[in-house]
C-alpha cells in the first residue's frame, strides 16, 4: 500500500516535514499545504521558501495549489516547474467557509461547467502533471458521479478522494459506498482519504477494497507520527519518541525565526492532536495551553511527558 501524508494548513509545513522524515521515514510521499496564488500566479515568499528543494531534501513532495483561475494556477505551476517539481496537486476539497465562499477548494464543485472550463485550460497548458484532491460533492456525496465524469475527461495523474461532501466537513461518516462506485469507475489511479486512524481502520479498508493501492493519512498521522510505521508492520509510537519529536518541532519553529509566543502557538495547535495520546491528562493540558512564557510551556510539557498516562494505540477520534 502506498501511503501519503495529507496537506494540513498551518501544521505540515517544511519544518514539520523535515522532522517527521528524519524520525519516521515510512511515509511514501508528502503533500504540501496549499499555496494560494494571486491572479498572476504569484504567491507568498514564505510559501516559496517552504517549497524550496533545499528545505525538503530527501522528501518526496507534491505542492498543492488553491485557485479557481486558470491563469493563477498556471502562473504558480510555472514557478514550481522552475524549482524542479514534476507534479502539482489541485485543491478541490478544502471545506473552509472562507475558501468555499470564494468558489475555491470544495467551492469549485458548485458549478461543474466552470470547473470543466478551468480543467480544460490547465490540463492543456500546465507544464506539470496534475493530480486532484477532491471532496465527493458540495452538499451531498450523491453529486460525485457527475463530478467524476468531468475528471475522467483529463489525464489526471492521481485522484485523491476525501470520501465526504463539503457539508460533512470532518464530522460525517465517510461514504464508503460512494467511494466503491468511484473506485470501480475511475480510469486514473485513485487514492482514498478519510478517517484512517489505526491499523484496524486500514485493514478494514483493504478488506473492503482489495483493488485499492493508495491511501492518504492526515489527522491520524499528526496525532500519531509513527502511524505510517505501524501501518507497515512496525512498532507503535513510544513516549520518548513523541517527546523527541515534539522537542525537535519546537526547535525547528524557533530556528525559523519565530518569536517564542508564535512558536508556542504553533505547538499548541499540534497538541489538539497529540493530547489524544494522553487520556485523562486534562489538568496538565490546561497548563500547556495557558503557558505564556516559553519556560512555562517547557515545564508543562515536561510534566505531561513524565507523568501522564500514554496510550499510543488510541486512534484520533475527530
């Protein structure tokens, strides 16, 4: 099974990827959080730095573009081609309200004629191969057969299907029946995404879909950075491994030049996921979240790693 790491805005940036790859090298591929180019295809320098090959050595990385304008997409793709990339991923799945309101991400699924016109142009002119990460619909997964029929017109390198509609956000159950139909009908390589948090989840998925060869992990792999290793038959995450992983991520954030309060803010976002591995640690977690000084944050996290119950087999439960 080919296992890839999903793009997660604000979380799986270059520093996270470097640390994860050093400590847990079992992920086959990483997808970078989306860049959102302007009409001319220009995007933030911070996003460009995060995609520089020197900042991603030894990492198989696919950049992702969030755009509903062909000129914006193609301009950004030209820059990525100059950096040496051979593939770019189109974000047609982000469910964020602000993104959807701009008819980007999952919002592109609202008007299939406009989506087709966009794809006509980018597939005709893009210097890179194009993969697509998509939801199964805007308001219902019943929309997906019509969406898939459009994708089928193009030489899509890989279709990554998050098996929910946009309305379901991350709360609804994945539509495995709808995904089964898509898997049977799709002519391009197809990758499943949605609620794979444990080895049991992957085993159940493989049993239901014997033809499935590609799976993307997101929230579960952030909560348990050793999940790729476990899914490939390796050992479960160890407490001291997570302590080291956390420490290296913090040092990466500080080395990037982030002020301590911003580095702590980034780490506290990760604790939304890591905390699932420490059942019954609510009191200590409050101290982590309330820390305003870096020394207080280090003390609170040290107490958590030293004293709290640790259960690496707990899956991320949403």
